[in-house]
């Protein structure tokens, strides 16, 4: 909930800090879902067969470890 300027008269010092914090939070949005490609699926399976962890694969593929694990479990082998 945004605090409109000059709603509180006189405005306490913390109001500007709160406005900046809210603006920063609104600018740092969550990443959108990135669909998996067939090529990525094949790479994921190959890397798991090599014994890499979900965390390591996630770092390599720029995805979270939980995303990698869930995708791996959905791929028909």
C-alpha cells in the first residue's frame, strides 16, 4: 500500500524512506516462469545421468534446484 505524498502534515522523516522501500520492492519483481524446451529436457537428463545434483544443474541452467527437480520427475524416461 503506497503512502501518498503530503498526506501526513508535517511528514515524519520515515515516510520518504518507506516510499523508497516500496518503490524498490515494486521494481524487483519475481521472475516469470520460463518454459522448458526439449533441448533443455535432454540436457537435464544427461546431467542427472552423469550424477550431478539438482542444485548444480540449476546453477548451470540458470534455474532453481526445485524447478530442476520437479521437471526431472515429470520427464517420461
